[in-house]
C-alpha cells in the first residue's frame, strides 16, 4: 500500500479515503502521499561516486591547466610541451587511481543504510538511516561518533534529511534501469536522487505529472509531461437553404408519358365537368320527400 493518506491526528498512514478510519478526521487531498523504504549500499550506488567525482575531477583538471599555463608563461611553448610529455600526466593518473581505490575502501567500510522516501504535496523527501552504527562508520561518513547516543530502539540512526520542493525543481531525469529519479535545481546541478522500487515507480511518475507536468519552466521527460485532453471539435454551422436554393438544386421536371400514368390517376372528366354541391343536396332532399 505505497499510496496512502497521512492523518495528522493519528500520526500515521491510512488508506486513501475522505476520512480516517480510526479517528474519523477529515483527510484533504493534500494528505495523499507516496512513501517507501529501500536498502542502500553506497559502494554499489553510482550517485555516491558521482557526488565525489563531480567535485574532484574538475579540481584535478583545473590543477593541470594551471600548472601547464604557468609553465607556458615562464618557459614558453617548448617548456609546456616538455612538461606534458614528462611525468605530469603520469603523476595525475596515479593520483586519480589512488583516489578511486580510497573511495572504494571508504564506501565498503561505510556499510549499508536505509533510505526512507516520501513524495507528497510539498515535494520529495529522503531520510537516510544508518543500520547498526559504529564510531568507524560515522567517521567514514564525516559524522561525529557522539551521534551514537541518538540511536533508537531499533538500532537506527538518522544521518541526513534531504528534500526539494516542487517549486524549486527545474529539471527531471529518469533512470528506468535503476528506477531512480534525478532532480535538478538549477538545471545544471543535481540536487536530489530518489531511488524508487518497481512497485512505486509508476505512482512516482504520476505524482510528478500532477504537480509539475504542465510547467513550461521545467525540463521534463516525455513520461512526466501532462498531456491535455483534446478539445471536442465544434460542429460546423450549416447554411439554411431557402426555397429558391432548393429549387435550383432539384433537377428539371420531365413530362411523364401517357402510357406510364397509373390508372387511378386517370379521369375522363374535364376540369370543368363537375356537379355543384348545392345541386347534389337538392337532389338528395327531393329523394327524401318522395
């Protein structure tokens, strides 16, 4: 039951309906939310690597550029070319390999954590909990060991709480293979990655369509764009035909041959050969008197 309504009075999720089944409190439309939990292993999550490398790689590139530029200014193009052909690139490559090996070791020792994800009317929220924390795991996550005092009865420790509002989102990317949402604010900086499950993926996309699917200031994939239903076509107004127009549309009348005229239409009397009604009545009256 990932799609639920949150009752503030009870402090828990209930099935989507108008009123809470326990306290009968009214549940507004804004109380509907999508909540789920996923187990997270940093060493297997590309977003953890990306969070470090997108800072380290530009720093290394800028360092290389500054060294080459300084050598160019001091010794000219020949000195810069000699530096590039020497041990500078080898040293930077070795430094990069050592950094990746250190990151791998750190991510392995960090251990597994738990991500509590929620999508509601305000935005997207991700809370990270550390399972069975130790001082070493906290140090490797750049947290103080004093946080061990905040471990709850289930052995979970809240490490971080990240969120992004619907108004702040400027770009959305989808990673269907990993069932992951990538949210950017501004468009060039990824603010939050939300891992979904196969059971919540479609509902999450539906939430995005409902909240920002019509906004023109957000870059959205086709799956998240809300398509407006086609407007019914207005019936065309037909011109009212006059009697003269109808006559012009009819073919000219053709005379009917005498042999084709039905017998019941034939009459031997001429148009003027008829007995007046008064004479007929007088004849009937005379017959009654006789």
